């Protein structure tokens, strides 16, 4: 078995949801989109930077706690949890205790030092109108949707210049995740001989990533229509010299954020990550100022180096209410 085949088989065991979503992304099944206020979108284009906010300052804070709760309940359950832990002991007698101790040591930093921004899947059929629920939830009366060229983000994940994780959200309640843990245990048990060939350290790293992904990506199923992905940065865990720390005031609250520059990093052989590459189009949301906003964003895109900027502007046909 080649190294690439070995990695893919390991991903099929440990990260089947992420593997499936990544294949959909790479195949071009969807782009990404961020619904936001016109003011925030203007700042994004002019400054060419993505702001990552601490989870304590965002709506997603409780959802990250939801991931902790799902993991804790499933891991300590008499059925799913006990069977999973017994299987870890078959791989190596000390694996369970080592994993628990290491993960518990990281929990405080995951809670206090995680920064993220959220984007959603954008199938081509949403180009005409956008998604009404997202217009209502984000951006206010003057809102836009920035449709993002997913290939630019794929290049970042391959180079990992900014040390961020791009992860699809999993929509589950506690019982749903307990079922997932049972299925993970089934896959490990079915492939136990292969798992043992990976070596204890690699298995430990895969399992730690599984736990970390649960914390950062498991969200209440009531939000499933958002089809969310998260761009996640934890400088305590992996720090990039290209991501800038700054203190800003948002809605009257001074807070630390991290900024990802939208620029090429030629010294890392990382290109195709500037505004003309990243922005596929902008959809102007339902508003009585659509034409004004469209003209303004056409100018902003032109100033950022986009060719034929007017062709990148769309107008949502949803009637204003």
C-alpha cells in the first residue's frame, strides 16, 4: 500500500465526513459564501484581510460548548464510550489514558484561545437569489454575500501557510454523536490489523484530531440549513508568522482578533490568494439600495484589481420586505 493510499484509508476510518466533504469541495460541487453586512464586506475588500474572532465573542461560542458536551457524554457512556475505550486498550494498553490526559490538558486553550470565521457552502443554484434565511440572519438591511472561489482556499489548506483548519460543521445532538462514536468504533474494530500497522503515535494523533474536530465542528442540528464550514486558528496550538494579532473595538467591546492577509506569500510558494483570485462574485442582498450598493462594490472590486468587476455583481431577486 502506498503512503497516499494508507492516508486515505486512515481518513476513511477516522474522518469519513470530512473526507466526503473535501472531495465534494475539490470536485467543484459548491463554492463558499459569507453573508455579511455591506460595511464589513467593504472593509474585507479594501483591507484585504479576514478577521478571526475569539469564540467567546461570537454566536458560535455555545456551539463549541455543544461539541464538548457531546464528546464528554459519549465518551463516558456505558455503551458507546466503554466499548470505544476497551478497543483503544487493544491497540495499546496506555493509549486511552495518554489520549485523555493530553486532550484534557488542551481543553482550556481550546476554550480560551480559539479564533474563527464562518462560511457556508454555496451551490450554483443559490447564485440567483441567495438564501433567504441567511439574508434574514446576517448583515441587516444592507447585506451582501461574498461568493468565494473554493480553489483559493484549497491551495491554502495544501500549503498551510496560515496554520488554519478549514473544517465542515457536523450537525448533531448528543445522541447523534453517540451513534457516530459507535460507528467509529466499528470502523476501527473492522480495520484493527491495519490500524496497528500505523503505529501507536500516528493512531494517537488521528484520535486527538477526531476529538478536536468534534469540539470545533459539532453544532446543533437545528442549524443544518446553513451548511457551515469553519476557518479555525488557535495560536497556542499552531501559530503562523503571517497571521497578525490586533486589538480592535467591535460593537463597543475591545477585543483581540487575528487577521489573515489576503495576499500571496511567494517565499512559501503560495500564490493565487489575492482579492481577484478569492472573490468569485458578490450578491447584493434584498434592499432598497441595491443599485447603489452594486455600483459601490463594482468600484471596490475594480480598485482591488478585478477585471470586468461589473460582471461579478449579482442582485438577489428576493422581494424587499
